[in-house]
């Protein structure tokens, strides 16, 4: 698109640094380095949430548009702030309590019940910083395993499926949402995304309404992903919750990410505008591009586990001419670390998934 990209992170030769025009390597806390970086750019965005919000504040003070804003970044960094922001925006969230010590944890567990999920309020992603609590006797070990820091205790949701939607909003308030997708997780880490999700139109409309409501509430400029739990139709209390017109009452918001999201990677091959172009367009002040899906798609993550018996069998992948490989240029493959992904587009999502699973299996060295 003709833009020059400057990237800032504590690492040299980072995945973005490998392809950016300029790579600045300095600590996020090095405010002099952040100041000089901010002076050189016309707009600033981020591609993960765990960038100290001070970076956004410094850039904003330098007069550089930070998109999404530092306040949205700040809200998304902490589960307590995130959930209260979602509630204030009128989105349904999983029942939760904030707990800062053992006695609060006990009280919260009495209200929430078991099984529950204990999550650190700060710096959690991909199942890190969270643990399932089966019963009262597991409260103490769970509390200790997370280091006794401020946490949220959530009810474990007996969902039918996990869904997500990536949406974009431009400087003029133009809104565009991608199709709702289904996400399948393994060990709390995203494994597969299926686009579009095969759900009733009412669920899609509701997801889109909630995404729009949130983006407008936040005054978002940029892109954002909302993750949902889809409750089963027969779930208790659903009808009462669904009193509001147009609501199925079946969607609960799990979390938000104000950046390109793993569940939106399929858009590179599967949509008119990829989520990465969408981010660039919206943060650069252009309107969002078309989010129209071109073909059904399946995206399969490649975790570091695939490297455990050596380099994956790239040669074997060549037999799958419909599979598109993306590797992120991370230097070390660790179990559970996202190293890349495959996307397959086909006439149906099930055909795409079938080819994707076979292609991924072919990569595995035994
Ligand atoms: P999170 O980091 O909160 O997105 O959690 C990662 C994954 O853990 C989710 O995508 C779900 O698969 C699972 N999970 C998290 N919270 C809950 C919950 N309250 N009930 C059931 N599963 C959950």
C-alpha cells in the first residue's frame, strides 16, 4: 500500500522487524526511545496487548494518533477492566468476581460455584495465567499456582461452541464486520478456525450487533476481535436473558483483542480485505475495505510442538497445493508457542477442514 512501517519492540530481528522498513529495539519502559520513535511516525498501532500503556500515552502526548487509543489498550490489558468495559457497553459477560486475596477467593467461589476458572487479571493469553478449579479443595493450589496475584474467578461456561468476530471502524465511524467464525481450542489455545461458523442467522446478527455496539461505545479506530461463547439452546435462564428484542440470549462475551487476531488469519486468503490490510487502512485514516468472504475457509495453527522431532516435513506439504503456509519467523519453537498457520479455502468449510487436517498431519515428523 506504499506505507513505510516502523516497528518497536524489545527484541531484535522480531517477526515484524524482519519485514518492517525500520526496526527499533528498546525496552518499552525506555521513555526516551519511545519519544524518539513516536517523533518519526504518522500513526501508531500495536499488534498485541501486553505493550505497557505508557507507550501509547507518550505517543499521544507527542501528538501522534494512537489507533486504537491508549485507553482501549489499557482496558484490554486487564481482565477486570475488560469485563467492566464490556458490561458498561451493554455486552453480556460470563459471571465473574475479582479476587485479591484468599478470603475474597473463598467468598467468590461460594457465589460462582464449581467448576470455575481462575485467571490472573493481568497479562494472560493462550491459556497462560489461568487454571480450572474443580472444587473447594482445589482453591488453594489454584491460588498458589497463579502466584497469589489479583485474579478473576469465572463460572465455567458449558458452551456449545466458541465463536469470534473481527470488526473494523474507521475515523468517520464507518463500521465493517467479518463473518462470524467458529474457533476450536486445545489446552485453552486456539487450534482451528472455521469460516464462516455454521450457526443460525439470528446468532450472526446478534454477534454483529454486539460488535458494532462495542466499537461505537469505545469510539474504536482500528480493528478489534470479540470472542464469544455460544450457549446451548436449552440453557437455563436463556429466555429471560433474551427479553431484549433481537437477542437470542445465547452469546456471552469472553474477551476482546483490539488488534488483528489469530481467528482472523483466514482473511488473508478468504476475504476481499485481509484483517491486516483492514488494520492498516483504519489506523491510516482510510475507511474499512470490504469484509466480504470469497470462499469457505479453515485455518489451522502450527504450534511449537510440531517441531519436537525436528523441523516439520515441509516437503510433504507441497502435495497439498490448496494449503497456504504462513510462518512467523520466530527463532525458537517451544511447546504451545504459535509458530505459524495453514489456511485452506474450498467449496465448503468441511472440505477446507479435511484438507487442512491432512496437510497439518503430513507435516508431523514421527
Ligand atoms: P481466554 O484466555 O480467557 O480466552 O481463555 C482461553 C480459552 O479457555 C477459551 O477460549 C476457552 O476455550 C477456555 N475458557 C476460558 N474461560 C472459560 C470459561 N469461563 N468457561 C469455559 N471455558 C473457558
